C-alpha cells in the first residue's frame, strides 16, 4: 500500500519557482551567453541583453540551483549546463525546455479548462511554430535512438518485412528497425514539414535505399501498401477516439494478410490513475492540444477489434499493443 504524503511533499508538489527560473534561463539563452569561460554580470547582460542588476539576482538563483558556478564575481556554467544547455553543444536539450516554456500560458488556463471542459488552444504549438517542432523532434530523436534498437528486437520481426512508420517523425524508429533487421524496408509517412528533418536523419544514417519518405496527412490520405508491419508510435494521443478508430481501419486495409499493427503509446491503465507520469501527461495533452487525449489499452484493443484484427495482445504493459490481420482476411 502506498504511504501518505507528508506536508513537505505537498508543498514540494505545489512549488514551481525553480521550474520557471530554468525555463526562462533557457529562453534568454543565459548558458550560451556565458559559454566556456566564466564572465562578469556586465558582460553576460550585454550579450543577452538584460538589465544588469536584475540579471545578477537571476544568476545567483541559478548558482543555488547548481546550474551555474560563481567565483570572484564571475559566473560560469556547471559541467551539466555546458553539456546540455549551451546551444552549440551536440547534446543540447534546450529545445524541449523551450517547448515547455512555450506552453506555459496554456497551463495558466488549466482552471478554466477544468471548469468549462473546453480546450483553450485551437492549434498545437508545433503547428504555430514549426521550427520549434522540428527542433524538439531532433532532441527526441537523439533520446529515442538509445531505446529504438531494443524496442525493434523485442518485437521479433522476421527481418524482411515492409514496415510503415505512420507519423514516423524524424525516422527514429524506422532507422533503428532497419539497423536491427538488415533486410527490412521502411516507409516513413508524415507531414511535409516534418519530412525535411527525416530526410536529413535518414541520409546521416546512410539508409536512403531502404527508407522511403511519403508526405501526407494520415487522416485524409491513403497509406499505400501492402505492408507486413504498421507502426503507430506516439501519434494516437494527439487525436480523438474517432480519428484513431478511422486510422486503425485504414491501417488494416494497408496491411498484407498475416501482417501486424503495433501501437506504442502512453496508455493509461484501466483505473485511469496510472502510470503516474501518464496521468500528468494526460493533463498536459488536455491543455496543449486541440483534441488529444490519453487512451487505455482497452481503447486500443477496441479500435483493433472493430477494424477486423485478431490475436490482439498488450505486448508491454500500458505501452505496446499488437493486432494481427488474419491470412484469410
Ligand atoms: C510525437 S511525434 C512521434 C514521432 C515518431 N513516431 C516517434 O515515435 O518518435 C508525432 C508525429 O506525428 C506526425 N503527425 C501528426 N499528425 C499527422 C498527420 N495528420 N499526418 C501525418 N503525420 C502526422 C507529426 O508530424 C510528428 O512527426
């Protein structure tokens, strides 16, 4: 049985000052302004630009948060900040934090959303700021590259299939799958604006001959085929229940007999109260998307059953659901 929260933990949950300090520091690009050598506040203020005395208070807080160092009135980056928060670092993750900052005002309208049940945004920030969207996908691609090959192996493909990666983004999964299965051919289907990045990533991986890019809107366009595997990874939570139902029907049509549909997403458990991260992610989707939602594996199984799939299983708890198209279909 889980223990009761202490009062200190309740306060901690309600405490966001440091969050906003970090997000603002990334927005102001404080860490790049400091760069490799420690600098005086006047120098940093000139580079940002910012008000000197206000900036000093801000930098002191960042020192206390262990993101900066301060010696003899010179501010330097901690090694973590140098690695992840200085723009020209190859491991820069600031784009993800910039996304959180861009969504800050939407979170401010959470009360209204709960009271009225109405969404406060009519377009996702990726649509209003495609450059930010592409930068975020670049970071997610770098992170996803570490787990992609293991995911591909766990699915135990025969290796020579044609795979459709629907809403495949930067091509993270398609690239990982092709690297694990030497005979596999993949098609990444995504919006034209995203495919510019995918093209770059596929080229960098040297997989142009095995990964085809198809530009389109999966809610409107045909998906081509036949494919032996269709993958839907992290796309369902941006859509309504009915949009997903229609998309799964389309995927069924595009699969060859004996083929399989694999859904990888952030599914809620049947109580709706776990996994804990996903319950908070559900609220994030509620305030930051026009009609997205987190679904349960049972919802995913329902879309598959009503589309004609057989042998439907939850391969990985609240994460991966698979259905087969029978050889007779
Ligand atoms: C969160 S990303 C997931 C990327 C990738 N599947 C992964 O797991 O890393 C969602 C992707 O779906 C794409 N997408 C969203 N709506 C789409 C649509 N209607 N048609 C095609 N692609 C779409 C976006 O461009 C984006 O690349």
